[in-house]
């Protein structure tokens, strides 16, 4: 037991300044997050004065204060989320820092982070638990980004006998990792399985077996004969042979730190999954994931998933939108969020039978009709069967309904008139199908009318070539997020003049403008 005395975790208490609430975090997590940031952002020229952050200090809480590091970390997690040109990196005054923080929080929300109670001030005021919670979510998003059937078709092997491939698509990525871990333990004829990344991996035994399975030429099982802490040290040393960066200490394994063990396991999977897909697995996975066959539907699905996850509905987080909506439960919960009091959630059952799923889906269709959505030719069985086109049609109408709720009495034509009223006449549009929208000038002029300082005019191009159109669209989305707009579209929607998403984008700018006007009145 003496060897374990060095593995005692250090809890740090942080008092929230405006309440009596006490939040605790471990110094181990601070250390790990600093190591992660130092490793992945070490070559970023804009951060050379800031990095490396001393993992043994609390400098991380100061380092995130101007928003630059957070924006850079988000782009590491999901490349292309933020246009780097929109990040203020020089001569940072309080206005520019606030812009960066607003951009970071809005972009974190766009990649699936839950940002309830995360504000610019909570970061500026160095609220440790809030900052660490946000950094953790971004790092987690980065580490789990490519853990799916599209990138790893061999994950089909993790399907249980009674399951369909579609059931795998619904699983949280953490669960996929646990199944992958257990798949290798079973192949090694190991006597136990893991159900979590805390207590179940704390002995280091399971890691030792896993490493030997995925890389037998580099990792032996000698650690099984070592004392507890020494075994965990060997696990980490062996992982370095696979290219795993410093992200965890032996004490983190011993203490069963769930977050840090999840990061470590994701590194192992990403660096050396120990599996090779068969041709049949490639075919089966491609059959379930048809993104390449219908890129527009794929973009819509990605945006709708982003929107639904942003609603912060309890126990709702979508990994694969079509599969996650098939039982009708989430659709009912979304409608309850948009129209409180209209949905009787007691009528919605969690039972895993096709009959129950059809009942739920039929109820969802009826609710949609009650909310005056256009549901012609759509039945509950279409939802349960995963009819992508029809499910996208329902979700689009739900998203449109919320957008129109945000702008109150305005309809789409009134929204066009509002936009035109904010900008020079030569930039006016006739509607959201107007081809001139592809150059993004309409949106830039609206945003300029809201806050002129948010836009660098030198970065706006005429939008005449494909490259100029693309760059303008990407910059427009990031500027909108700098203003605090809830943006649910991708740059291709601007390029292609997709009227549905250009309407919701304009609605978000309308809402943003009203908020700015309210602040000026105060």
C-alpha cells in the first residue's frame, strides 16, 4: 500500500464569487488539460508567448482569458469550425477579448458542447470549474471526433447478436470505446470486462491486456506481475511506444479518473485500434452512412443535429440524427421544448419494441400537425423505418418554427424587408432565393449595422470567384458568432443559396440586432 501514497489525488476547491457554492476539481485534471494544450498547440504562432503552460500551476485560467486559446483549441477539435481570420490576435483590448470569447462559446456550442451558464464574464473572472468544464468538453470532442463507423468500419464487429447496425450508430462514442476495449479483452480470453473508465480500469490490468492485444510486438504483459502503481507506470510507458502523447499519469489510472482515462483510451484507439476492416465491413458501413451519395442531405443532418443538441433538453444528445429520432421519443421532447404544455410526455414510452416506437412516432406526427406543421404523406412508420428525406422534412419545420418564434411577428417576407432596411439599397435582395446572397455581402452589411467593429473590411472580397465566395461565407459565419448569433448553417449553404438556411441565418441576425439594441437602451 505504501507505493499508492503517491497516487492520492489532490482536490481543489473553488468558491464562486457571487454565491456560496463550492465547486471542486482535481489538480490532476488541470495538469492533463495543460499537457494536452501544450502538445496540440505548441506550433501555433499566435500562442508562442503563452505556451507552454506550466501544468503544475493554475496559469490555464489566465491563458483562456482573451479567447484566443479557446478558439484555437476548438479548431483542433473540429477543424474549420472558426475562420482563423475572425480571431482577434493583436492589440487586444477588452472589446476584442469579448469578441473572441463570444466567438469561442458560440463555436463550442456548434461542435456539441453544453454551454449553459458559460459566459464571457465567467471566463474573464477565472471561474475555475466553468473554465475546466468547457476545456474538458472541447478536448473530449477532439478525442472522440473520428470514432465512428464511417472512419472505422470494423466497429461493426462490436454489434451484439440481437442488434442491427443501426443500433451501433445510436451509441454514444464513449460506449463504442468501451465495446472496443472489451472486444480486445474477450479476444485475449481475459476474465473480466469493463463498464466504465473509472474503477474498472484502475488496476492497470485491463490496460496491460489491451495494449498487448493491439500491439503485441511493442507491448508485453510483464506488467501483470508488477505492483499496482508500477503496473500503471508501465502502461503509460508502453502507450508512448504507440505515439500516445503525455495526457495521463499513473496516479490518474490508480485513482480511476473517468475523464482522463477516457482521453487516454481515445488516444489508444486513435493511434492503434488493433483492427483492420474487411471488404464486407466497408460495404456494410457505407450502406448505413450515405453521406457521399447525398452531400446536401448530409449537411442538413449535421446542422439539424447541431441545432437539436443546442436546445439543452435533458437526457437528449444526438450522435446520429436519423437513428436517434427513429423511436419518436426525441421528436416529442423537442416539440415539448418548442411548445411547452402541448405535449403529454406520459404518452411516450421508452420500451424497446417496434410497436411502442410506432406509437411514439405516430404521437410525434400528430403533435406536429397540432403545431400546424406540413406533415402531408408522413406517418409514424416512416420515422421508425428511418426515412431520411421525411425525417429531415419534419426537423426542418421544427427548426423553422423556432426561428420564427425568435423573430416574433415577422414572417419570411418581413424578415427580408427588415434586412433590406439595415443596408444600402444596392445590396437589397428580393428574397432568400436571390442569387446575390452567395457573395455574403447582404449578411456583412447587416452585421456591420449591428456592430461595425466586428468586421475587418479588408477581408471581404467581391465574391466573384469560387474561392472568394467560399472565404466570404466562412468569414460571415464566424463574424456572426462573434456577435453572439446562434448560427445553424454551414458555409456551403451560403455558397449554394439554400433559402431555408439563409432564412434562419437572417433570423439569428435579427435576434442578435434586437439584443444589441436592448444593451444600448440599458
